[in-house]
C-alpha cells in the first residue's frame, strides 16, 4: 500500500512539472511546411523579410484597400485587440498583403494602413511576386467584374496567419473568429516568450 502511494505521488509530481500544451481557439498549424517567409520592398526601395520581425507576433492578412467589408473589419478588430492587450499589444505587428497590385500602390497602402496604426504595414507586390506569395501561403484571390473596368472586386482568402516571437508559423485565424478568441490566442503566444 505504501509503495503504491509513493508511486502515485511520484507520477503526479512528474505530471505537475511537465509543461502542458497550449490549446488555441484558432487553427493550430504549428510545423506547417508553407508560409515560411514573406519578402517585399517598401516605398523607399528597402527589402524586408517577415523573419526580420522576430521578437514580435507577426500577423499576415491578404486583402485589398477597396474591400467593402472583410478587410476593414478584420483590421479594425485587430486594432481593438492590440489596444486591449495593453503593453503586450506593442509586440503585435500586422502585415496587409494587397491582392490588388494595380490599384494598391505603396502610397495607397500607406494611407490605408494609417487608419489602423503604426504597427500595421501595407505590403505591395508585383503581379508575379504576388502569385508566388499566394502560392506559398495557399491563398486564393481572383478579380470579379464590376460595373466599370476599374471598379472590380477581388475575392480572396480571408484570415490571419500568425507567427510567434521566434518567427515560427503557429496559427491560421479564420475571418469571423471572435475578438475574445483571437485575443486569448495572442495572449497565449505572448506568454510563451
């Protein structure tokens, strides 16, 4: 009897010291073999890599500035989340990759992103670079005709790819995920640092 009690206490002690796996509300894609990095040039011609932002949570979203609903609501929600995180919110960086390079020039993107905050960066790629990035991220996008040639829409995958502070892809957050759920997921990732 005494031996069984000692063994039970030993097992419980080991379990108590073993770190528990964090459970996420979003889709956990830790270890995925896609969306490993993103490279772009800013309007000054300087080259940036997503991996340059280690030490922060990086969230990548593909969209376009003339999107009527999904893109502005997703970015507005992220702005709200960053604010609710207080000081930790300063470690959250958003990258908005345009799927409409014809209209979303670096200047247009910079003006659009200013609506959300200085930690929101617009990424403008050329047509070929965009195709490669979309393939690397498994993102769909396609022009949809509008009433005039310049008033088209763009259907696109809607969701955030979330990288932890070590630059590792961890989550895919579907559009429509609640603010509370995403806030908790980001807190969990920030607490792991």
